[in-house]
C-alpha cells in the first residue's frame, strides 16, 4: 500500500468574514495514474490542531457627533487582545487507529505528527480608519437623521471577531456595533460627553445599515452575513468541507468536516473528524 502525504496549498486572506477553503494534496508530485489503485483512502480522518488568534492592532477610534453643540470625545475601538482580525486552526497531528495513512513520509501505529502543519482560518472585518456617526437632531417638526446614511437608518460597523481563551467555539464569531452619545457633563458652560459603543446582536435592515471598513458601503456578502445569524467558527467546522486532490487528477476524493471530537477550550486544542464524501478517479 502506498503511503499518503498531506501538503497545504497557499491561500490568500480575504476581507470578508469567510472561512478558508484550502486544498490539501495527497501523494507526491509526479504521481502516475497507474499508481492510483495502490492508494487506500480511509473513510474517517481525525486531525488535531490548535487555535491561533490574530488580534486587531489598529489605533482607530469612533466618535458620535450631533448639532447640539456638545463636544463628544472619541472612543478607542480596539484594546490589546480585544477583537480578532483572523483566527486559524493550525493542525499538526493526525490520528488513524487502523494505520491506513501516514504523514510526511513517517510511520506510526496510532497517531502521527505532521511535519508541515495544515492551516484552516477565518478572517474578520475590522475598522482600519477613524469613523464618525454624525446625527442631525430633530428640529422645527422635522425628524432627525443620520448624515452617513442620509436617513433614519442607523449606521452599523463590523468590529471584528469575538474570542477569549476558554470561550466556547460557538462564541467565536463576528461582532457588530453602532456609536451613540454617552452621558453629558458641563465644564465651564461647555457641554462634553463620551461616545459609547453599542453592541448590535443582529442587524435589522429596516433600521440599520452595515458600512464597510473603509467608510463606504459594505459588500452584499458582508451585509447578508450580518443580517442573518453570524456564522461562528463552530458552524464552519460542522458544515464546512475540505477538498482533497491528487496530482493530475480531478474529483479524486474529498473529506468533509463532520464533528468536533474534543475541544480543550483553555489551550485552544481542537480535534476534528472528517468523513470521506467523494469517490472515483478522473484524469484531469
């Protein structure tokens, strides 16, 4: 039986909160079609990896403004280790109780450390420039409106991903916010107030509009992800899939993530089960 080597293809991070879909190559380069019958693809693959967070490091602020004459102080959007810009599942260990596969050309009876870790990640939209929520107060019988949206519809922004060591996988997901006035104080006859961040659990498109990280309109994909229940890391693990391929082959075999077998929340260690979902060999 021919042994199997795992290799991750290069991936490019995207600006929308989506999950990577890397292709993992089975076998060595230059594999001939005549060798395919020597491969044995297991029905189950168990891979363990560790979560690696990348936090937003922008020094951006948000400020609420209105035409009342009150001076509103801006609020920092990101503290250290607050919002996620990206989180990765770095898989470095594969378990195979039947010994039907081996990794990186090394033999093992029950489990195997991968010489080249596999990376599967999720990107989050964060704010890279200072933002302002400018509201025109009602006057003379006219309704107030937001200058940014030119209507009563409240502007909302993506904040990034929520994560802290020890949190459930279902809590690792995008977070959204709006900017509102804080308590007003008088200082020498001048009114001052803070800007406060209001977290938005879900976006109602009739009342709120998601804006992009650069101040313009958010993409349709970003808006749809915010309006409907934001997908968590657990959702992507449970319903995502990883396409596998062989050199010079198409639709050879594939595995789909099926379950979280173990999660050590404090150490960020996640063990996933993948089930084979494609069969057949077709020459590319």
